[in-house]
C-alpha cells in the first residue's frame, strides 16, 4: 500500500483540522497573494516600495481588524482565521503581513480593547476600510525591545497631554494618519491616539534596509506634540497595554 502523499507546505495536515469557513479564508487570501501580490512583490522589494495600491483590496477582503466584531465594520473572524490570513500574506512578503498585522493587532486592537466607545466608532470602521492607516509607537532608539526603559513621556497640561520623545523601527510610520503612542506618565505607561499631522510630530523613513524592503519603516519624533485627553486610551495603564497588543499580533 502506497504511503499517503505529503503536502510539503502542510506536513502535519493542519488543513484537515480547519472548519469550512477557515479553509475559505485561507483559500481566498491565498488566491489574492498568488494573483495580486506575487507578480509585483519582487519589483517592490528591488525598489524598496510598499504596494499601497493593494490596500483597498486588502480592506475589501476583510483582512484589516479581522477579529474585531462586525458592529465596527470588521469581519468578526476567529483567531485561527486571523492566523491563516497572516500566514498567507507572509507567503507573499513579510512587509505585506507586517502592514496588516500592525494595522489589525497593534492599532485597531488597542482602540477596541482599551479605547472609549467614541474612539471605537470614530476610528475602527475607517481603519477596517483602509481609509485610515495606523502605526504603533513602542520601540525606542536607545532601549530597543525593552519597553520598561521607555523615555518618551506625556505630561498633563490642562485638558491636553504634551508628548516628547522618539520611537524607532516603526512599521507604517510614513503611511500612517494616526499613531498609537505609548508614553510614560505620572500614572505609569499610557497609550495615546496621535494624528500624524499634529504640530511637532515628524516621521522619518528609514532607507537602505537589507530586509523588509517592501515595507515602510520609520523613526518617529515628538516635540511638544499636544493631544486632548479624549485621545488617551482610558482603559489600560502599565506595560500590560502594549504587551497585550503584541500578544494579539
């Protein structure tokens, strides 16, 4: 009796464990990658260019904020489906997966999990539609992936917060209209929704990368950037906020 033929891309036959809906998600994103990503991604890598022309299609497939409930304009998928989305996008290019997972897990998720209802209604539907792109400001130039060593700070000034500091290696930084910025305050680390057109905000794209070339990576600088208290994420304080986002990603 001949041994069953192994799929080199699924040696453990994980696909057999998926539901019909999960297989449909995998197949749909897989076709998108085959038909729309693979034909252009080599040139994007050579040109160090993120394919922004694909954002409307990514959004129309429901791939942004996929696990967030439908009431906010999202797809309401389960975690397995989100994992399959990321796996297929990664097959196309790490930069494309980074774009989607930053938008979904590091920008939309903290607004959904830690934000006010007003913030959710204002941002999540437009982010799901790809009309607003976000970035996640946690890593800093001096401390790298040690968020406890955070130097970026936010000080209360009347009804506003004034943010000073810098962030480094920020995916989507020069694409974003908003940034989720984590900063030290008198009450510990807190998150803020910062429009990137705010006075004192600067995004500087990092060039000549050897990898993730089809991805926008930036340094962010905050020079007395002022945001209202309504832009503070009210439902979390401390490192569990940003670390919860990274767990979701």
